[in-house]
């Protein structure tokens, strides 16, 4: 019998690699052998595939069955290869025409009854198949809408092994429903908001907090909110995604691919076109925040928040190792995880929002309220946020509990998220026009060299910064971050270049001083 070949995809992080699956049914001691640097899930697939074939009323070859997954040096994990292995064996045994399984990509896990079950990571796998020149891909029916997000790829949803074999034998493309050209429809009719009730106009009594939120949304800056319980820190953080621009096509596919690997997508609306909001609990470990795992490496909270917001409430309560692990992705916009099996890189460009109480009891600095924390306890509490981490936070705001008069007066000035979002989009468009031809999309990403060369401000505007550098209240990294915030304030005000007032406001926000 001839050697039959088909194709599948091995996922390393969010990157897919084409895997060619060869099956040989021939002479030798009866048995099934799988080779090609496999993990336990694939080694166990011989039993799943055998039971699925028998329960689908196909004969298992009474011969030596050898299945090779090429390239042999590429690590392969998970049950995504089940359907492809079954197709290669059936073709090698002569039960399916080998030519019919040679070109398509087959993805899916097999149940013992022959059902084809959904899997994680279908979108990045489909993207890799399309880049490899595939025109046809077979996926579990529950993953079809996700795979259809890839343009130019005909998706065949399959529910059972028997149904798939009948389709391959008859050669009739209409036998199984083929999903094609649905990617455009997914972008034209995206999923509804996950939290449609959130709106910035609900945050009353914190005009400085709303202004800081607008600046961070317009420039992609990180934010630290310090205040007593009930001052609106969580409300502000949760409403930051409502004023961020929607993701463009490439960003949406990248974000959706990450959540596909994590298994967070829904079947009806798989495309994530809104910036994600991720808020890990303060007991989270480094692996859950950064990513990792002993076998299959999974994305962490920083990658799930890619192109969105990572909110760390009660930030001093997080382990110091978790907080310090954020420093590298904040600088590079990606996370590289090295394990014995290989190295995986996940994108992780997010807006960080830290929220903290002024002391363990939360009442420090509140007029008319007694705080029982000693000065040493207060100092140790906030010292859990290291200086190098806070040095990477562009905007630091202290929120006070508003009085009744302030609440009533501020109601006349609150704006809905839609209004603020329009200003944010206009500011981002001004920044994009200024940064055209560069690899940066917003002010927070601009390099230090460009800030001090092409975007250098006149000496009169830099006076507050030179004074702060002379007295030692501003570091070299802080200087660059203040300049980036100043450019964002200038963009929101529709000015060509920041003035001394913009620089002063940016410096005040970076130092965290009350205005």
C-alpha cells in the first residue's frame, strides 16, 4: 500500500508551523507506531483514532501502521492532530483516495465515538495554513466561525469522522457545508460589547481621574491611581476600554488568535474587535500573569490584555515577583518564555493600570477619618510597588473622596464615553500623521532618540524638566515619559507642539503631585 500524506499545524505560542503527516500501512509486526517528537496527548491519539475508526464502522488495518509527523525536530503538542492522523491512516489503507487528503489541512480532536470535537488555537492554525498556501481546511464544526475569519480560505466544518470520510470518498464539495468569505461579514457585523452598560459619564466627582484616563487612552500611557476605597479607582479602570479606539483588522486577528489559544472565544462571535480588559486577582502567580506551563505553554494575563488594558487592583497586595515581572513586557511589548522544549514569544503590548490604597486600612489622608496605620506600615505598604516599576508608569493620580457639593457640581461636566472616544481618536490620528513612516502607532511607543532629535522641543518648553533634572526629582527614563505625555496632551488640545503648560501638566502627572 502507498504512503499517504496530509497536513496539519503545530502551534508554538501564537505561531503556527506546517506539519506533514505521513502514514504507512505495510508488512511487519502488527502494531501502531507514532514518531516525530510527540507529547503524551499525541502519543495517546493512537487509541483515540483506533476507537474512532472502529466506532465509525471502519476496519482497523491488520498490519504494521507507522505514522510520522514531519519535521521531526519540531515539538508537537495537543490533540489537534487526531483528525489528520486518522485521514492519513485511512488513505494509506485504501479506504479514502490519497489524493483527496493530500492538499487540505485537517484540524480537530476525535472522540471515541468518532465525533470531531472543538480545539483551541484554530485561528492561528488557520492563519498558518493560509500562509502555507492552503485553500481548503477542515475544522470541527464548532470552530468553523473562528477559522472563517481568515480571508481566502475555504473552511469545511465537520461533525464526525464518518461524515468527513463520506465527503472525501464522493468528492462532492456540497456534501459538507463550506464556509467561505465570512471573514468580511465578521468584520462588518462584529460582536456586541461584553459590558455595554459601562460608560465614563457614570464616574462623577473625579474630573482629574477622567482627564488622566483620556490622556492614557490617547497616548497609550500607563496609569497609577492612588486613593481610598470608594473614590472610583475601579470604575475608572473598567471604563478605559470604552474610550479606546476599536481594533483594526490586523490587531483584531492578533488579539483573537491569542484568546483562541487560551480557549476564551465563543462560537457565535469569535472576533474580538474591542480592546480587551483583563483584571487578574491579587493572588495570581507569575505564570498566570506572564504565561507559561509545564507542557503546553499558555499565554498569561499580559498577553490576553494585548492591545487592551491590564488592571491590577490592590496592586501592593500582589507578590513582588509578579509586579517586577511586568517590567520587561512594558518595555518590549512582548513576553519570551524559555522552557526545555523550546522558546515561545507572545505579544504583550498593553496599557497598565495600577490601583492602590494609601495604606493597608485605606483611610490614610482622608479628612475626618481615623487611620490606625503607623508611618512605617504606610511606607512599607506602598514600597511594595518598586521604583523601577513606577518609573515605567507615565501618569500617577491621587484621588480624593469628593464632597456632596463637588459631586453635584461635576454632574454638569461629565461626558459619555462616545464623546471622549471621538477626541481620543482625533488625537491618535494627529499622532499617527506625525509618526507616519515609523514603526510606532502612538506617543507611548516613540523612542528616546526621536524624542530628543526629530521631536525635540524648544528650550523654553523644557524649562520645567531641566529644573527637575537639576534637583534630582526626574530620571532619564522619566524625562522621556514626561515628553511623551506632553505630546499626547498637545494632540488632545489640537496643537502642533507641546508648550510649557503641556510639559508642566505632564511633569505633574508623572511625579504624582496634586495639582
